């Protein structure tokens, strides 16, 4: 491509930038690869459910009524027994054991 002497300086700069872009694409294209992740998909319940805490229950993990060995399992059992949705589970190490707190949505 021959640039005429009549070309304005802005046109010359645009042509040069265009050529640089094409050159960079030609050099980099062998290094490009297909993305490993095409999309992030959330589970349906994460998109539509709204958990509003109506009540917080809990206590020491040791000796809980369900006999569960983790706060998650104890809170799942508590939510199930009340027919509630489990919103959140928190564990606190008291030094004498683990205390669990379960936020439940009763509606």
C-alpha cells in the first residue's frame, strides 16, 4: 500500500495503527487458546430463592438433639424438623467445644 503525498497526517497515523494492529494479531494468534470456562452457571435455587431469617436457633454441637457431628448437619436437621428453609450456619469455637447458630426462614 503506497501512501500518497496528498494524504493528511491523521490518515497516515490511522493507517500505521491499523498495520500495527494487524501485525500484532498475526504474531499473537498462535499463542491464543480456547478459554477454559465458557460460562458460569448458578444453580436454579441460588437465582430464585430469597432466604429471610425469621428465627436463629442453636447451641452446643455436642449433645444436640439430632446427634449430628457437624453444625451443618445439626442445622439441616433442625430446619427439617421445623419445616423451615436453612438460611445460614455459623460455628463458634468456645474453647470448650463448638457452638452452632442456625438462621431459619419459617415461611
